[in-house]
C-alpha cells in the first residue's frame, strides 16, 4: 500500500512528493481544481461543494454542508478508513482562511494519535507532528530553518540536536514560541520529546 495524498482548497505552492504507483489521491472540494491544473486525476472527490460547483466526476463522496468536520479532515478520515497511515497534504495552508490552516495543523496531531503520520506542505516548508518519539530531519537547505511548537499540554524531555540553538531535556509550553526559527547545522537534526506532542516544521 502506498501513501494517501490530499489536495485541499488552500494554496498549493508545489508538490515535492507527487503521486506514485500505489498511492491514493483524494481531492477535498475545490482541491479538485488544483488536481486538474496539475494534470492529476484523483481517485476520489470528497466535499460539500460550497467552494465550487459539483463537477461531472465518476467517484464522488458528498458530505453535508453543516457538519463537525472540514472537507480536509473528512478526507483524512476516509484515508484512514481505507487503511492508509501516511498522508501528504497539499493546499492545506494559505488561501483566505487562517482558521483552516490552524485546523489542518491540529489534524497532524490527531493523525499521530491514530498511529498515522501526516505531512502538511506550505511554501518551501513541511510540517508534521511527533508524540513521545524522536524525529530525524535531514538538512536539505544550507542554514535550513527548523521550528518546533507545543500546541497542547506542556511537552517534556524536549531535546534538539544538530541545530544552532540546541535544547536538552527542556519543557515547552503552548504559551510561548521558544522553538521558532532554529537552523540545522549538521547533515541532520534530531528532535525528541519524551512526554507530549510537538509540531515540527522545516525548510525544503
């Protein structure tokens, strides 16, 4: 089984991890227009079609306009239901809706709690969530940026290695962005949290 790629209705800057054989592509509402522009035929179109008119497409999963999920979160849940555990999310940032960007960042943590992992792509950046684990981040850009954020309860045992501003067994809270705008100095950086969850973003 490959990965699940989600195209949402935000801004898609580029696609550093394009679809491969075995992947499953879901267009979330107006993310369908992005797929068409990129020459990608999704396996599924999901949405309430409040962002565009419903197109003539063979495989559509309609959702109600009044619901507790965004179209993107419904797409992620559908991918999980199908058995996928790795998700690449495009068009999940930018656009006119900061609230949807924040919601998609939250979904990264939600995915990690389900035993899956998501990558949310922004302009030359990618974000993921970690939980009680170590993440190795390769240096793909000289002096590449790396940021970490605690978004919930305090994260303990936070260690940063291979970066300009290292940390050792620190505690991060959601009340102050101590981990923003670090730099990767070595061939790879290592981000560890022993108890809690972090959002990790780095430059591509």
